[in-house]
């Protein structure tokens, strides 16, 4: 399946994104929410197991997180919202109904602005509602595939964990737009401390509705896709479905309204069941819970408590630090990394050079070694010192990188790391330095000739030789002295 497939018909995608809210306890009881890795069915109580006679009690923390996310999505926060029971039978649902918001959700009518392939795009958000999660079915198969299990097990540890579901309008017109929308939604949730937004662990789950519009512009039959566990599989599943639906229509077939599951191993979607309509679920008002009332004063409090949002931070970084769009996108992707960068600049590192180091070196080391920027051993003040020393010509970039590696690998001060790297010895002077420079010139006679004949007007060739000299000396020479000797030898 190639991402370059051009659909003959307009692709129409709407997404339902479930975010697991970062509360310490479940939505209607005091069971903890950190169920991952626990013994199955140990993280439960009579309320989340729906033992008759128990009553749910709403977690105010989840309401606050839902309201914050709604504000981040430019929604109107409702003064009055309530819960319904969504009735359906499935083994992972102990009550045989899910408590969810239906007619009156907590937040309505927002949007998320995206940039996809250089073009601006606004995706409208229909609403955000709160609901409880279901348990988990475990299908023991030997090869990890969806089909072929002889029996299923059920684990209720996750049952009752609070979710916010963000329902978009069908405004996305390509799989790439859908992917970008979910990435920006995850970023917002993380900036607001609402959710970890990990697709792999299931704290962010996406159900996609996709249809191809008819020749007269009316919406075609929509198909719901589930079971996409990464951004890549989300995009692949939507690409696959675009091709499948086009081919079916081309050959005179029709699209069945249904739910299909993405099979990541095979790279296909498979029919799961015909889609229930809302009336099949039989929604009833949840009479055991009082309505959620949020006063205007409380909404104002939520607004005042909002941190700087991703797009606000991007604008400010462009204004204050003069970085490129690409640099800003990488540095502000995580709030903690953006803060690390800002602290490095505040400690005196020049913004452009600091951006390079954070992007190229710090992120590379985090990727290689794992861990997060919050527990990265080189603190912003120390990185700023290294960057300043490079800027002042006291250290070469190569030695700077060695020093960073040393600081991450071992507990030592910056001074000790500089000594260990050999950069402070500056042993290479006079004849020893001359010898290295001779070697570089001999190895690059053509480049030297161009410079000597005055044709290196922009100085790029000289910089190239300077770089080679610094590399050969491993930073054990003073960059200024090395540069002077090199210029003299080239007759400059
Ligand atoms: Zn419980």
C-alpha cells in the first residue's frame, strides 16, 4: 500500500479520539488508575464491578481535566451537563451498560488548527464528553494475531478509568491530515497534563470514520475503523480503506456500513460487525448521578489556570529566538523539551546554536539511551556553558560533543569532563600543530590551490580545511591559533 495513492473520490474522515485522563482514581470510585502490569482483576471494587446496591460517585478531578481539554480545543464549556447509560452487552463491561455523556456533553463546538504539507487546515470539533472505560478482553493465541484463540479471558482492572472522547466533524480529507490532527491533539493533551496520550499503551485510542463522497458531493456510506495502535497504523489503515472503497465502487459494488478492524500484521482491514446505530444502544439517563454543574466563575478559573498552549509557544519562539519553523516544531513538540531549550538560552547560550545542540545532540542521546528530558543528566546551565565555550572558540564542536557524552555517561563536573576530554591541555602548539596542518594541506592540494589563487570568495573552502584541522587535533589545539597558522600557510 503506497501513501501516494490518489483517490478518485473525495475522502471524508472524522475521528473519535479517546484520551485516558490523568487522574489518580477512577471516574466513579476510588480504585487507582495505574492498572498497567497489575494482577488481573485486582484493581477493582464493588462500584466498578457494578455489584447491585452500589452507587457511583463522580470524580471532580476528571471533570476539571475534561473542561481544560475543552478550553484547549476552543470549545464552549457547558454550565450544565449530565450522564447517560449506554446499554450493550459485552464481556468487558461488568454493568452491561457504560456510563457516558450523550445529549449534554461537557464541551461543544471547538476546533483544532493544523498545518499539513505547508497548507493551513482547520478541523472542527463537534464536542468533548466524559465516559468510563471498559475492561479488557485477553485472547490467548500463540502467534499474537486477532483470530484463532480457543477462549477469552476478561480483566476488569481498566473498567471505570476516566476517558474524554473528542469527536471531530468529518473535516479531514486525507490520512495525513488525520494523523496530524491526532498528533496535535496528543500534544495539546500533554501540554495540559490531561493525558499521557500513548497510542501503544492505549491511553490514546482512535476510532476513524471514513467515507468517499458521491459524484454529486453527498456523503457516501461510512465505515468505522478500529484497532489502530500507532500513528503509522492509523495512516496505513486509512490509506488501505481509501483504496478498498474506491476499488469496490469502481467495480460497481457498494460500501456496507460496518465496523472494520485494522490487522497490523497483514496490513488490511477486516469486517467485524455491522455498525449499531444509536438506537441499538438504548441510552437512558443515569439517575444515580447528579448533573455536572460548572459555574461561569469556575470556567473563568479554568481559563486563568491554562498554561501557554503549543501554538502560542511556537509563535513566541519564532518571535524571540528567530528559529525556523522546522526547528520550532521539533523543540516545542514536548513542553519539557521546550522548557529545557528556553532555560539553556536563559543561561546565556546563543539561541540558534542552543537550538542546534538540543535538536541534534540532546535529542539524539535521548533516542539512543532512552529516558526523558526531565531526567537528562546534563542540565540546561551546563549545556549553555558548553555552547558558550564553543561560541568563544575555547572548545571545538567535536570536543563539545565528547564532553556531553562524558557528562551523560558518568557523574562528573563540567571542569572534570573538559580535563578528561584533553581539551584543556592545549598540548598541540608550534611544531606539532604545524605538522597536522601540513598533513591536511597535503591531503587536499586542490582545495589549497583554489584558496591560494583567491577563488574562495565566500570562504567555504577555508572553513572546510579549518574543520579538518580541528577534527585531526581532536580539539587539543586552540581554534584561533590553528586558524591563524592555517591562514598563514595559505598565504592569506
Ligand atoms: Zn473501583
